[in-house]
């Protein structure tokens, strides 16, 4: 091991402490509103770019396991969005162009928009019906341009500070934990059993 190698366990614990702070700061009314939008939706669409897109895809999969009709924006088998449908966007900046475009289209069609973000005062935030703020300081030092995807891919996007959880890691990790908590809440509300979930797991791979 390198003599100047940082303490990995200590970094994990630091991230865990930040996640705990983030969880305690989440507005329960907003989280409850998101839960209601999911329960009342005809169909649920998920959108996100980069690593936030991976969180969105994971959430879509879990919603499917719970018996919801869920789709990921941009997939070839995703059907047309319509009235009564809900689009849930994961975007730390609320300005990611591809996600903004998806939300604008959903708004024009007459569907609902829910945003999970660190930046409620953003392009998507101003058109959203429901906003869940995840760690309002996680992007405070970031310079978030409209060409966010390009900056992210080229390593020019940083959140928090220095080498600690770079590239938006804290928002994305917190968003993933939050989405799993929503799944747990939905299991309670719908009285789902693990056997029901297992019956919807992929069996042809």
C-alpha cells in the first residue's frame, strides 16, 4: 500500500455522516408528495443524465418490481408520455439540457413533473409540481453550466470540494439512498411482500 494512501474507511465514514445530515434535512412533506404522485400516477417515467441517470434507471427497475408501470426516458421500448403520467427527474443542477428538454415536453403534454435535486431554484425546479431537495449545500461550490453533460464527461464538474466525493458523488449517492427509502415506503403502503418482488425479477438473462 502506498505510504500516503488515504484512509478509505475514514472517507466512507465521512460520506456516511454527510448522508445522515442530508437525510435529516429532507422535507418530509415534499417526500410525502412524491410518494402520492407515484401512487396516483397512470405511468411513471424516469429521467436523468450521467450517474444521476443510473440512479433514475435503478429507481425505475425497483418501481417495476413493485408492480408499477415504469419507464426510462430515452429507451427504445418507452411508450409515448401522456396526461395522467408522471415524470420523475434526477438532476443535481436542475439545468441538465437533456433532462430539461424531457421535462418541457412532459409539461406541454399535460403530465406531472417531480424533481429530485440539490438546486430547487433551477430551470426544472421552476416547472416542477413536486420538488424534493437533496442536500441543499451539495452543489454550492459548483459552476453548473448549460453544457453540464460535456463538463461532466470531461471532468470539469465538481461538487463539494477537492478530491472528497468528486463529480457530484454525494448528490447521486444520497439520491440513490433516498429512492430506495421511497421504495421501502411504497412497500409498506401497498403491503408488498418480498415474494411479490421476487416474482418480478428478471429470469431470462
